[in-house]
C-alpha cells in the first residue's frame, strides 16, 4: 500500500512539472507577442508625431495653360534630314587637238575661266610659213590663170574668124580649167592651215574653274594629250541618298 502511494505521488509530481513547463512556454510566447505589439504601436505613434510636427509645404502656384481646339487632319508633314553631296554638271580634261610645242600656259590651278577663254597656245611658226608659201603660190597661179583666160578669149575670136583650129581653143580652155582647179586646191590648203592655226589655241569649252594642271609649258605634246582639268560651276547636281521605304511612298 505504501508502494502504490509513492508511485502515485511520483506520477503527480511529473505531471505537475510538465504543466508548469507548458504554462511557462505559453507565458513567454504571450510576453513576446505583447512586446512586439507594443513596439509596433510605439513606432506608429512616433511616425505620426513626426509627420504632424513637419510643417505643411505651401501649395504650388497655379500655372495657366493655353488650350486650343482639336482639329482633325487627313495627313501631317514630317521633317527628315538626309546626307548628300553636290557634284558639278561637267568635269573634263582639256587636251590639245594637234601635236606641237606648247608655248604658253595662260591659267593656273584654281583660276576661274569664261567659256571660250584662251587657256594655252601651241607654236604656229610652221603653219605661218606654210600659209605664206601657199599665198605666194596662189598669186602665181592666179597670174597664170589670167593669162590663160586671155588666151582663151583670143583663140575663141580667131577660131570664129577661121584663123586657128578648134584644137588650139580646146587646149587653151583645158589650161584655164587646170589653173582654176589649182587655185581651188590652194584655197583648200589655206583653209586647212587656218583651221590648224585656230586649233593650236586651247580654249575653255565652258565656264568653270581650273582644277589641275598637267603640263608646265614648253613641252612638245602629242595630239590628244591632256593640258588642264576643268570643272563646271554652274548648274550643279545634288546627289542625296534616300531610303527605299521612303521612295516607294
């Protein structure tokens, strides 16, 4: 009997200890929650106090805004910028048409020249000598032609009277026609000399600026050899790159 009583007392003691431990844990948990709630409430109160202590900023001034009625448009314009370059209408290399010595170079790089202005001059001494020779030959042939025409006139009159044969008149006519043809040939040669003399002067095909000089003067040039570079200044071309998506519109 005494043993059973002791066992009951031990069981009761252990249960009491467990109950006390459980109550201690619950009490500690409740204390932690209480402290946390107190901290939250205190922080909120402090923030409210500081907010109320901060002065309220003054209201911003009213800014007037202009208003305009809304208009409906079918389209609108958009400004776009594109990169391009300005190019001259014509750029040429001026050359000589005939072979010969270049005696004068009348312009330099960067000079502006008018259309038809003299740019360079070739030597024309041989052409001048040939012209003098041809003019002398023409004068001599013209004198012979005058005598032949007089001979034809006399033979024609004598033939009419019967004092000479038709063969003499035909021979005089043939000589006259030969001299006339020779004069025409000399005139063509003089024309050729005149043309070559005019082509010995290098002129500007259009108004522009001299961009480059290929010779210095005094050289003997071949036909077609370059003398100067010339670029036209009037009516320039403007080349602008436009995206394909815009050109299709």
